[in-house]
C-alpha cells in the first residue's frame, strides 16, 4: 500500500475537503477594509515569496486568521495544491526507501536519502499551515500534524515488516509482536515471522482461559492439554509458549514476559523463527515455532 494512498488522501479528507469555508460577501456582511483588500490582492505574491521560509509562512497564516474567513479560504486554496504536490513527492520517495529498509525505524529511512529530511520538512510546514487555517474555522481534527505524519510513517513500515498478515491482527497483537522482535533485535537476533496458524492457536487458548476461568499452560479442555496439542488442532507446530494475564496492552505483556527469566528465554531463543500471539481481554498467549 503506497504511502501516498495511505497518508495523503486521509489528511486531505480530514483537514481540507470541505474544511475551508467558501465565503461570499452577503448584503448584510461587512465588506473587507481597504487594508484587508490590499492584503488579499497581494496574497499570491506574498505566499510565493514565503515559499521555503517557515517563519514567513506562519506570519501569513496568522494574518489570514486575523482578517477572517475570506482570507483563510483564499490562503488555504493557495497552500493546498503545493501541499498535495509536496506530499506526493515525499510519499513516493519515502516508500521507495522504506521498501529497501523495512526493518529500520523511520529515522533510519529518512537518513538513507539526503533529500528526504528536506522534503519532509516542507510537507510538515505546509501541513501545519493548513492545520492552523482549518482549526481557525473549527474544522481540524488533528492536533499535531507532525505527530500524525509520524504515526502514518510508522504504520507503513509496520505493514512492510509484518507483510500481508498485518490486516488479520488486532493493534495490540501487532504491538506485542513488534515489542518481541525489538527485544530480539537488541540482542542481534533475527526477527520472528508471524504464523497465522499459531496466532489462531494462541487466541483460542487465551479465549479458553477467560471463558473457563483458568490460567495455565495445561488446558482442561480435552484434546488441548498441551500447547503442542493445541497447535496441531490448527494444523500448526509449536515449540514454546508464554502466557500472561493482567493488561490488554501488548507492550505490557512483553514487558511482563521479559521480567521473567523463563519467558525471556523463550523470546530470545535463537532457534525460534516463527511467532503467534493471541489476546482475549487481558489474557495473552505467545507461541513460538522453529
């Protein structure tokens, strides 16, 4: 999924589509003052001069907000096409690098191409300008544009890391898998590949623990006594298991496991190549396969 598709339309839809008011001077509306008319007449030239100058752009945005909706609308329509082009160019360049460095964090992707930081800076400056304008008319739903952009970049890399299975995992399961692989990365161990059959097995055991009110590796359900038994029912092979109870957070589950030597040993076992994690409420099961 392209970054342009993943980020650009979402932000445009939320921030820009229909967000800026289309203002007309009704008979009972106060006409712009001479100073305001002069500012509006010079807007195109002023914005062109401000390109690449973040501080000058901010000043123009502040001025437009002070003048009122007509100025907000006109300035927004100057900024929007520039933002769209900048986002498209940045999205394509970021995606190209992300495909090559899918296991790297966003900072490493940006550092891999000397053009990317400047392209991103332009996108952020234009996006923040639009965010201010839409906020001025009560339409913006994003409080911090740069943080939102960073979340979308992280999401794209996460999809590359997990592959097609990401859409079949809930966000906290993804968080637990990511946290597990980060622990392995810190020990120079290879990342574990998600096995959806192990995911199904893990979810089933977590569900059983909740519905049958037990917390153990050994299940009271016939045919599901051991994790190996449970995995075979789903057509999988498992070689290790961790269980956790106490929080619906994937990061919390991994922290709990890392604080327990036997569970930590499972997470950092060099022979393991596959992983399946399943959550039901605050019960977690983590399975490993070679």
